[in-house]
C-alpha cells in the first residue's frame, strides 16, 4: 500500500530502529514507547487489521508470534511481556497495517483483561 507508514518502513523509505527482519516479518521500536521496552512486530504483507486474517494470510500472523518468542529471548524479557493488538477505530488503531505491540521492562499496571 503506497500510503501506509508501515509499508514504507518495511520498504526502507522511512527510517526505523529495526531489531529484526526476515522474509515475512519486521520488528522495530515504537516511536512513542509506552514501557521501557516497546517494539512492534509487523508482517511485511499488508493486512489491515485482525478482522482481515484469513486461512490465506494467517501464516504471516503465525510468523509474527514465532518472532515475538525469538525476540523475547534476544531482548532478555525473561520477566515477562505483554502483547497487544488494536483492531479498528474503537480499539484505537492508528496505523491500519496489522501489528503486535510487545511491552516489557516493568511490572505492568492495571489490566484491561
Ligand atoms: P496502534 O495505535 O495500535 O495503531 O499503534 C501504532 C503505533 O505505531 C503507535 O504506538 C506509534 C507507532 N508509530 C506510528 N508511526 C510510527 C513510525 O513512523 N515509526 C515507528 N517506529 N513507530 C510508529
């Protein structure tokens, strides 16, 4: 998608603090961190949000979770971490390219769920 910020980051057209990349996935630090460790894991394929996951594209999402497990080790998140996905306006999704927030580095505050 030509006007998608995350597609531009994936293409290298916008700089990012990238911590991981493979054939299907990238991970980079969030511009506005909400915890001492806050990075985003994003499939390279443009899937708008969790409501658009299908049998045809779910391998991209599965890979994101494999990468999260790998990065938990790389980033030394043995104390635990939280994974968040916002889908759609009511959930506060601001970038319409599916992404998984990984937050860590402190004891998490009050839980939503
Ligand atoms: P969400 O609200 O769930 O759609 O999260 C979008 C996140 O993306 C938000 O925490 C800020 C981050 N973000 C937005 N633009 C950029 C950018 O250009 N670079 C980086 N690294 N993060 C961005």
